[in-house]
């Protein structure tokens, strides 16, 4: 929810402490006036037996006020400064547990369920909140892990019968004594689609569990390799691929980032203008971030439709009637791999039609020093 900016709770508590201290000081000075200075006479007769010239009537109350007022103002100024500084320190100390809880909540929103607050200290309201939050995260993590294991186990179990079916169908289609049967071709296509779906589910499960080794990866080389691999598909559909960018070091899995890039480029080729489309692949490095951008021409997309494209089994209209219909997990896999690498995925519709997909990945991780990545020599510069 977007909210208008306002004062922080720490500042509000600081002003409250300072205001209360100022009020207490004013009440104290008022009490001094009411109970002490109020009974001082306005004038008093002073008699000096040694010198009659210094004897006479003097304004006692006004003299005391002249002395008391500046000192009272100095005390109030001191109380104001002391209240602000002391209130700021006390508020920060009191709100420190809440800050840790907020950081943990933000980490959870980015998909990290393994983070725990583990707030030290004796039991109070903040500790009870932190413990309840840790318990909730533990239960969520266990439930998600259970679902991921189920998906992985189910996909593994499906692999064997699907592979057997594929072998039988290939043998039947290759039999020279058997006449061409459209039903066999149809069954072969359905079986192939089921195998692709199973492999996609396994890839999703692997990425979600983050069970991969992180290493130095140059996204520019990944983009070049992907462009060369998918060039035949692009030529078949009359789509031009343009690749540009400098060395773009990132931290992650070489295989998963290659899969991410391949899914992006393949989607950009398929969902494009037939015979006159273009796909732009750009890589670049910013401060602490490696950026991969894949942009394509195509039909105009409604802004409200774009955020739903990363949903699992979400299909665009073209996927239902092409020879590369896919399994509805392309962008979902891209999103999962991006989040598994602690990155961000941004989808933006192009005004002229098509889609711009931007993947931002960190160039370092807690397990790596994030140093410069040397670019290996290749035969296609």
C-alpha cells in the first residue's frame, strides 16, 4: 500500500519525550512562582545603620524576577535540548527490536523464509511478537518445503513412464511395416509436451530450493550463447536477434542463468511479429548490479495483463495455436530463477507493441567476494 510520507515513530517519540520534559519544567517553575515568589512583597524597607543614604524602600519582587526569569529560560532551553537528545537515544533503544522485525519482514517479502529474528532479551511485547513471527516463518517454510518435495517427487515419478511411452511411440513410428498413423504423431506430440512439463517442474523445484552452487558468470557470454542456440528458431519465424553489451559479471548458477536467458529469448521470438520481428538482448553492469534486458516487437499488451504473465500456467493467446506452445511455465521459471539469485524481475509493455523484460542480479553474494570476472576467450567475437 502506497502511503504519504510522514514522521517516523522515533521522531514522534522524541518529540513526545521532549514535550513532556518541557511541560514538567514549566510546571516546576510555575510551582516555584506560586508557592515561593508569590509571597515575596513588592517593596521592602531596607535600613543601613551605617549609611542613611542606602536606606529606603526597594522593589524586591521585580528584582527577584529580573534574576529568576533569565535563569528559568536557560533551564527550559537546557531541558529542551536534553529532552530531544535523550528522547532520541531512548526511542532508538526502545524501537531497536521493532527495526529487526521490520528487516525480517522485508526479507520475507523477497521470498526468504529461512530468515529468523531470534530477538535476545527477556520476555516483553516485542519479544512475543518476534517469537510469534519466527514460529509463523518456520511453519510456512516447512509447508513450502513439503510442497516443493511433493512436486519434485511427482515429477521424478512421472519421468520413467513418460520416457517408456516415448520409446514405444518412437519405435512404433519408425516401424517400416506400419502405415503412417496420425494418431501416433498426435500421441508423440502429447507425450513430448508431458516430458517438457515434467522437466520444467523439476527445474522450478530446483530453483525454489536454491540447491545450486554459486559461481562467477558473465551474462554477456550467456546472452551470446543463447542467441546462437536459438538463431535457427528465429530464422524460421523471420525474427532478427540483436545482441549488445559489455562484460557483465554476476554471481549464480551458470546452468540456471543460461536457462533463464533461453526462456526469455525464446518467448521473445515466439511472441513476436511473424516475418518482421526483432529481439534485442542487452547486458550491462551498474553499481553492484548486473542487468540483462530482453526486448521484442509484437502485439500491444494491456498494462494490467503484464504482471500476470509470470503466473504459473498463464498462457498468452499465441501459445495456444503455435508449434512452440510451451507448457505455461516459461516466465514463471524466469521469475523463480531470478528470485533464487536474489534479483528482481521487471516486465514493461512497449508503447509500440511487444514487451521489455529486465533482470537485475547482484554482482556479489555473502559467499563470494564479488571480484572482477575475467572473460574467457571465445571463437565468436
